[in-house]
């Protein structure tokens, strides 16, 4: 049994949580001898999905979703728009996952890979009644289908859980993974990478879903944790390309003080350095298609040296890791990136597109629409960086379109010959 540090939330979150205790389990000092893998939610077998849904419903019943929403809201300026963003959200997700495991120890937080249906998110199964529901209903924007159908919330006011898609019936496009990989390839420092991801691929999903999802209390919606698990996975993949990224951070916090691995994370008061490896002590997880951090040997401060022993990574990762370990110059992540040109994602997106618009099979993909300066500023985001990311994603989508046109032309020519 984990020991709870019960925090009386009244002082921080006001009346709403005054009577209830929001559990803050301490991070364990080591990991069990098992591999805990976070998977794509659509790859979960039905019984695992049902277990996950049962757990989050129980968390909701206990008022914990309100606790997460209010906590995130109250310190929002400290954890967005600066170098606490990645580490703090990793810790926050782990907090959520540990509370999940209080209810059912065998359940892991899955991620929502919005890159699969980036072009037409409304066709994403995750946004249907079979998973976590889509748009709120007309009028009051209440989510009426899926795992959170007719959920209420008590923070910041008593209401239903809401979503309101950006364009009425549509969220607009998200980022294709090829553009995300462009950012992974070009960013050198943590600060660069954080700013480019936060002000690009991350923001557009919050804006697209709208309603509670575009507010600072978005963690009242379970989908927040699955979206941020995807963001965390993207960070983990970028880290896996250079071992130093598991040890060092850079940039500044909200008070313009430098962030180092010994800076403390807001609210949790643990060092940023403790959150830099997903399989480090207390975190103890890996993503199904991201190489794990090398174990203790590379960490100088091995005061807590018990890392997860990794046995059962998925095949592609295991193979890529083995290849990298055999003296190859490329990293495991490079091998994976090379194998994954996102053709599958694009094919899936195109399949849906064709299905949904029979007359426009020749239509180009559309890039996400720009986030407005007002929207960005209200969320501690960077208008100039968002504009640079918009230019990047526009360019990548144009490349994808031109390749598709060439392919079609080649196919037509072959047919004619
Ligand atoms: Cu956040």
C-alpha cells in the first residue's frame, strides 16, 4: 500500500475540494522488476480498455478529476510557456497514473495518437462513443457519449463536462507526425524543443476540441491525460536521440530563473532531474514504440539506482535498440524514425477523407489553421513561436500534398501506358 500524503486542498482550490482529500501518493524510490508499457489507446484489447474506463469512472466519482483540473489551473502560469512544461506534465501524468493504480494496479495510462487522424480528427475512433466521445451537444456543449457521457464537474463551477469543436462540427486539422519529426530533427536544446512542441502540435489539439479542453482546468477531461501522454511520448522520443537529454535541461522558469536538473517542480517540490527518464525511479514506464533510457550506468547520481529492467519492449523497439547497441552509429530512435515514414498515418487519414467526401478524392490535405494571438496569450503561449510553427507545418503539409500528386500522376501514367 502506498502511503498517502493527504493534502487539504481548501487553501489552494477553494470551497470545492474543501471537504475531500486529494491523494498525493509519494513516488516510490525504485521500480518493480516489471516493464510497464504505455500503449496507444486504440491498440488496447477490449478488456483492457474496459478496465481503464472503469478506473477513470471511479476516479471521477471520487472527485479526483476536479482535483487535477483545479491543481493545473491554479499553477498554470508556472507550468506553461517555460522549461517546467515537459517535466511538470510528466510528473502530473504519473500522479494521475498512480491514482489509477490505487484502484486497479494493473492499469496503465494509454496515449491518444492524434497523428493517426491528423487530417480529419472527427473520424478518429478515440473521439467516438466507443472511446472518449467527440463534440459536446448543441446548446450546452455537454459530452453525451463515450466513457465520460453525461459527466459532471465541480470545478471551476458545477457543470457538465464540455467540448466545443473549433469549427462547429469540425476540430480542424492537427499536426501530421512528419511535421512533429521535423521539430525533433531540428531542435537542439530543451528550450527550443519545448517551445516548438508546446506552441505547435500541443496547442492545436486543445484549441480544436474546445470547451473545457481549451481551458486551464482541462484535466477534468480524461482525454487531457491521453493527449499529454502523446506529448510526453514525443518528448521521450526526442530525448532518446541523445543520452545527455536524460540528464540536462536548460532555459528558464516563469520567474526567469534558469531551470536545471536540480530546480524544483511546482507543487511537487521534486527536482526536475527526477522526471527526465520515463523509466527512472518512481516513474517506471516506457512507451510502446520509444526506446527506453539506458539504465543506471549513465546516471552519475545513482543515489536511487534501481531502474526498470526492460524485458518486453515491442518488437520494433527491441530490434532497433539491439541494432543501436551493436555499435551502429545511428541511435535506436533514428532506426525507428527511418522505418516510420508515416505512410500508414497518411494512408489512414486519406482513407477516411475519401470515405467522407466521395467527390474530393483529389483534394489536397489542409494544414491546421493558425491559433490566434488572443488565444495563445490567454494560455501563456508564444505568439512568435506559434507563427514559426505554423510556417513549418504549412511547408510539411505542402510537401505531403506534392508527393501525393506525384504518386497519382505516376499511377495515372502507368495506367495509360
Ligand atoms: Cu498543461
